[in-house]
């Protein structure tokens, strides 16, 4: 009887340890879970989740015409995008979720790279990055509460090189990414001094 109990306890302990290890391995550095966003009664709701397999497929498609884009995509592990229309039914809860994610990022060592606060109910934007050394980042999170009545959450996970980010920003004229690259470069130069 003692051997049976001991064996059962050992098996349960091993099973629990393996489950915990597997769960920890699934969470990528740079990934943030925002939870489930609640759609408004009549508003827009978009949710995009791109897995590593889909990103590799996209990189193969882009490789011939956009090699810089393909290289950036090849280094990504996941992309999550949520766009939620806001109205009285979900505005308070969604705003709290976005603000909660921002607080979580700051307590977990993410760097706030861009902050935009427009007056009179204008756009409210934060861009955070999880740096990996001085040359790349492991994650990028964009949170937006905009004046059009939408909340946006973007989480890009993977090895994102600052130079690649600049090339993509210039090629596709993406101003926030261009500003992000400039801030990363300024930070890098400040550390060299």
C-alpha cells in the first residue's frame, strides 16, 4: 500500500512538473495576454492571430517581391491584432483592460517608447518594447484608445531588428515605426557615450 501511494504521488508530482514546464515554455518573451476584449453592441470587432506557421508561409510569399519584409516576418513568432469599436456598453471595461495592460508592461520591464495624449478626447497611444540586447527587441505592444471610438491592441513577438524596422517604416511610410527606430538608435548612442 505504501509503495502504491508513493508511486502515485511520484507520478502526480512528475505530471504536474511537466505540465508547468510545458506551460512556461509556451509563453514567449515578448508575448502579452490582454484577455478577451468585449465587442460593442453595434461597433467594429476585429481579431487577428498569426501563428509561427502562418508567418513562415507569409515570409515565403513576400520573399520574391519584398525581401526586407520577408526577413522581418521570418524572425517573428506571433502577431495579435485587436480592433474594437467602443460605445457605452464596453467603453469602461475596454479602457480598463488597455490601461491594465499598460501598467503590466511597465511592471514587467518593458520600455515605453512612444506616448501620445491628445487634448479634448483625442488619441491616446502607447508603444512599449521588450528589448533583447542593444540590437533587437523581443516584443512590441501598441495600445490605442482613439478619438474615432476604437480601441486597438497589437502585440508582435519575435526577434525584431532595429534596422529592419527602419527599412519597413521607410518602405511603407509608417511614421510611428520610424519614430520608434529613431528612439532605439538614440538610446543605443546614449549608452555608447
